[in-house]
């Protein structure tokens, strides 16, 4: 009986230890899941913030391109109206042709009068939206870090009541805040040359260069030149010129200005663009276009836009979030509660959901909304 009682005591003690170990293992698993949920929730939120900034950057680029198209259309309408009016001076004495050209002159004049104020109003509306997009992106970026930390705390507490970031977890979250701050930067001032290059490369053919040449054998040619340029960072200017060139003893010379037009949207500037070669080919006509320049001052310049802080260091284009949670648990047979800890990591990274058709790798930027989040191996797991 003594032996049986001792054996039963040992079995009861072993059963209690097994039960307690299983309970602690289950608690540990729940705490790990809570840490994963906290890190993943914060990472998903930050990926969405980066995608939102990418969409805002794309919207700004689209608005700038649309403004350039509108300025181009204003310049082209003024050019067409003046060209038809000047051609009418010659053709009005020609039967039938004169009547047709005169009718066309009236139509073009009416279209130009109606379209010019509408296009200017549209450019002003685009300028307002562009400013709002930039302000919204910057405001969300500044609010993202405390919001992500709050999301991590709530996710941890919801999945494991009583769990919170440990002291090391708070330090890790502060280190992530430093990484988040250094990961992107606002390109303003002279640094806006980067987004200016993106915008200029996004222009369509009509906006960038609408020139053509009509050459007669040996003696004459008609030169049409036109284009819209972004002068500095604040002004879109479009110009269209059309001139007759004759061959002289020393080469071709601009003999007669047939038509011209110019339009501008933005801050006043003394800078001069190329406008599809207008100043180089049709110099006299380009000066006439500048005298009749139709200016609007509704646009206040290209806003600052965020992008990757170090675009030259593309090898590591991810943003890691490390967390450590701690939770008090009661252990049978001890005088006080013990503390369980669990560490985890999540990664915010840039990757296209499908491969590019040209099979090239797309580098991370805040112009492509392909930011994603996933759990990652934690470097803290190897730390005792």
C-alpha cells in the first residue's frame, strides 16, 4: 500500500507537470500568434500607406500631364485661328476657296473664344487637386508611424488579453520608427528635378513635339514647329509656329510668318523652352508668338513628392518590423506569476503581383503601388 500510494503520488505529480507544460505551451503559441498578428497588422498598414503615396504621386504626374495637354491645346487653337485668318487674306479673292476659308475662319474663331476660358478653368481645377494630393500624401505619411504602433498594440491585446510590448519590444518599435523615417524622403526644391523628369517622360507626342516639314524641291519649304515645355518647376508653356522658308545665297532663311500661337500656365518666369525647335527654326515667328502669349497664373508650381530616400541602394528595398510581446502567466507551484515572451518580424517590400511583359525587374519606388507585407524570420529568435 505504501508503494502504491507513493506511485500514485508520483503519477499525480507527473500528470500535473504534463498538464502545466501543455498549458504553458498553448499560452506560448497564443502569444506567438498575437505577436505575428501585431507585426503583420502594422506591416499591412504601412504597405497601404506607401501604396497610397504611390497613387497620389501617380495622380500628380497625371494632373501635370493633363495640364500640359490643356496648355498645348490652347496654344494650338490660337495658332490654328491665326493661321486660317492670315491664309484668308490671300484666298478671299479666289472663287469657292475663299468662301470655304472664310467660313473656316469664323468657325475657328468661335471655337477658340469658347475653348480658351474653359481650358484655363480646367487647368486651375487640376492645380487645386494636385496641391490636395500632395498634402494628403504627406499628412498620411506623418501620421503613419504612430498609427502603425497603435494598430500593433491593439492587435496584440485583442489576440492575447494582457499582452503588451516588452521593454525590448518598445526599443525595437522605436528602432523601426527610425527606419521608417529614413526609408523615404520628400523631394522638394531643386530635388524636384527627379519628378520633373518622370512627368516630362510621361507626355504624349502632341504635347512634347508637334512639328512637321513640308518641302518643295530646292527653293522653298514650310516649317511647322511646336511643343510644350515645363519651365523650371512651376510653368507650362506651349508654342506653335508656322513659317515659309526660302533658299538664299547663304542657305535657308525664314521669309514669312504664316501663323503662331502660345499659351502659358504657372508662375511668371523669364526662362525659355525649346518648343519643338521653334526658337531654332522659326525664330522670328517664335518672337511673334511670345508677344501674343496668353498667360494664366492659377498654377503655383510642382509640389514636393515623396520617394525612396536612397534610390541608388536598391539591393535592400524592404522595411522590417521587429516586435517582442510579453504576457504574465500563472504557473502552478510557484509563489508568483511568470512572464512569457514571443518575438516576431514582418517585412514591407515592393513586388509586382505579375511579372512585367519585358521580363525586367521593377525597382522599388513610390510611383508604383506594388507594396506588400508578409511575416519574415525574426533575427530575435537566435537571441537568448
